């Protein structure tokens, strides 16, 4: 089993300061495995709502839960939305005998129900598949090709990994989404998801996908919101401010897991990936997900103007403005676009990530780093504090 020490630490820290913690993410990303490392085996404080025994134990939830102490884990909580008002009552007790870790396959309904019923009492920790620090820099090519879902990433062969992703997409559309109350036909959503893969790393415009699918633009936006809500797609919001320049105000789209992106694009091997027209876009999305996982920013945006200046990531972290550019080339150089972003956005630092082996500086505030740096780095080493404030 691949350890996920950083993620375990985040969940433990959240449990230390919050009465209820929601660990949310897509199916098969490892939520249950992680939760079981936090809960002692054999104790009755673990309830799996996909297990008939777990459902039976919570037939009378107040009676079952109010006497428990320590950590109480409820897995697949979205199957019992009536538990949220009960958890609110239990979380308001003084002194507090138990803290609750609830696990759910991410969905708009789950997040809405938890925020409405547990406002001020809950902290949400988002979880995905294996990250580069967890899988190791030497496994970067495999991680990029297969993605982070544990059973895809650790499969014995490329064929086994591809087969797992095929079955995952099918069961996700035909079984998991209907369980969340989503009634869109699986075939229509599969076509839309495949279309989004071809828009990966591009500015979103609902008109073209809607026209291709023969649906209204509002329907296309609803499909997009759904896939974002279950953490399959990321909408990266645009940053715009009064600069006297025309700035892009539509979001950028990314399929969050690179392995699922490659499945949707029909890519099955490293050689096919490197020869594919979407190789550069795939690399950009992969790097962006890894940076967001490493830095855990307070806010994240992209920035672009109609005059051609752009920045792949604008991060706000502890009051700092930080920039990230992703380049798939041998030796990135300082460009006019980078200079404009530095000055117009008042960036404290700009990091350029590339696939090469060496780190070097382009000027005082601009560093080029190998993407493999993310396998060892935390946010501080990626964006070190200036010497004056260390």
C-alpha cells in the first residue's frame, strides 16, 4: 500500500480543529482506505452505508451515535442525507465526546446538504487519486499516462490499467451517478465528457458542445457543472482586474485525472501520448493538478488578455501573489508574456515548470524548476519566502 502521509496529516489536523470533517472525492480514489488508517480496526465507530449491516446499525441514528466516543467514521454518507440534522445536534454537545469523519463521493447535493445543515461546524477536505509526491518522481511517466486512481496507477500492465479505466467510466456513468440522484442518460453524458476531453486546457464556450450534442447551452452548462461537482472536471476561473486591457472572462477546462483524460482521448500507451496533438495540453493539466495539490492555495485562477499575455496559474497563498507557467520544452526562457504577468499582476514570484532535469533562474523573481521537484517539495520550497521575512 502506498502511504499518503500528507493527506492523513491534513485530515488529522482538520479533526483537531473541527467537530465534523467531510472527506470528499470521486469513487475509487482511496477515501475508505485512508479513513481506515485513522480508525482502529475492530471498533464499532466505523459505519459503511454501502454495507447492509452499516445501514441496519444506523436505522435509529441518534440512538446509535450519541453514546459513541472518539472518532466516528460514516462512509458513503450521501446515501443517508437524513443524517445531517442528526450530526448537527451531536456536534453541538458540550463537552464534545466524539468527532465525526464523514466520507462521500463528491456531489453537489452532498456539499449543499452538509453546508446547510452543518454550517460553522464542518470542514471539507478534498481528496483525489495518488499525487506525484506519493507515487515518486521516478514513476512520473507512468503517473502522467495512467492518472492517480490507485487501481489504475498500480495496475500490473498498461493493458490492465486501460481496462480498469474503461470499466470505471462505465460504472461511474451507469451506476454511481444514478445513486447520487442524477438521471441524465449515461450515453449523453459520456459523449459530453468525451467532448470536454477535446476542450482540455482551453477556454470554455458552451455554444459549440451544445450545438454538437443538439442541446441548449443551458443544458451543456448543467452537464459541465455536474461533472465538476463530482470532481471529474475542473473549471479554472479567470482572474480579471482593472488593467486597461481586455481580459478573458470565461473559465478554462481540465479533465482532472490525466488517466481518464487519456482514456477519453483513446490514448493507451506512452508513445501514443507523446505523438498525440493533445500531448501539450495533457501535460499542462497534469502539472496544474500537481501544483494545486502541493501548494493548497487559498485561491487559484488563470489569467489571459486578448493581446496575447497569459499566465497558467495565479495563486493566492497566505497573502502572497504567486505565478506558475507550464512549459513542455527543453529550456524555457523568459518571455514577454511572463514579463507582462509579473508587472501587471504584481507577482511576488513566478515558477516555470518543465520536464527537464535542472533548476535555474531567469531573473530575480523567476525560476525554472523540473516538474519532478514537486515529488519532494512542499509549498514553502516551491515558493520560498524572501530572505527578509524568513
